[in-house]
C-alpha cells in the first residue's frame, strides 16, 4: 500500500475516533474497525485471491477502502451496504479520495432487503452492521456464495449477546469450519472449501 493511501486511512480512523468520542447519537458514530482487523481482512482477500466481496456496514468507508484496495489487486470488486444516507455520502467522498471509487458499488438502504435482491455470487462476505439482522442476511445469501467462501463478522467479544444468534447460525452451517479470532473486537471467521469435483480418468 502506498504512503498516500496509508496516510488517508490513518486520517479517517483518527477522525472517526474523535467523531465517536463526541457524537451523541449512535447512528452518527463512525464505529470503524480497528486497523489490525481491517488489515487482516485485506490480507485474507489478497492471499485468497478473493474477487467478489460483499460488506454489510459501510459507515464512512474506512473498512471499505481496505477491502477495495485488496480487491483491486485481485481484479475484483466490492458491494458495500449502509442504511444511512449521510454515511453513504461520506463513503462516496472517501473512496474518491482513495481513487478506489470505481471498484466499489455503494448501496444505500436496509441490508436485509438489499441482500435479498443481490445476484452474487460472493466469495467474501463481511458482516459489520446490525448483528440482530445478520442471521437472516446470511440465510438469504447462502445460495449466492461461491463453493470456496469466507464469511466474517466483527464484534464477537464486544457484543456477545447481540451476535449470539449469528454465531449459532454460522456454527450450524454444513461444510463450514468456524473460529473466532482474538483480533480487535473479536472476529468470527467461517470458511467453506468445496473443491470442484475431480475428473475420474480410466
Ligand atoms: C460498525 S459500523 C460499520 C463500520 C465500517 N465497517 C468500518 O469499519 O468503517 C455499522 C454500520 O452499519 C450500518 N447499519 C446498521 N444496521 C444496518 C442495516 N440493517 N442495514 C444497513 N446498514 C446498517 C450503520 O449505519 C453503520 O454505519
């Protein structure tokens, strides 16, 4: 990552921290990922050559920039959803500053309604919005996941009660292995690897 993009990410994160310290309403907070979690996501995208990314919870685009930068290196794209119009505009401006706007489709609205209409397929899904709706969103997305897919969710340690249903859902998915990584606020990682069927040669 070049220094200019690193500097922009640091600026956005620090601005988010300052904003969140004084914002009264929760919906006005940026609630950005910890930088180490965002970096881990970008490593997973790059190392796994993931190209069809979906993020639920854009905020001002901090994590979206990390994902978009990684996706671009793989020739991929990101769809990112947020219900707040103000955050949608901030993310739009920040992605333009990062010269990554062309890699990202920003969608404004309620994530559950939106994912129901997304064609996919996705090989990387990151849940970072309202944890109560995440199980329903995951179930809607299941037919639109690639055989080899990573499904992640933040806030396992920070919001254990809110994320419990999501964790139960993901842990019960057949063919997925699941773990919780002690990074940032606790990152749920589910991985399915279904190799394409080998051709039997006689
Ligand atoms: C934790 S913040 C996302 C932070 C962002 N991923 C980052 O690291 O910069 C959660 C975001 O999800 C959005 N959100 C919450 N519930 C939502 C829903 N049901 N549909 C769409 N967006 C939602 C909020 O407006 C908020 O901006």
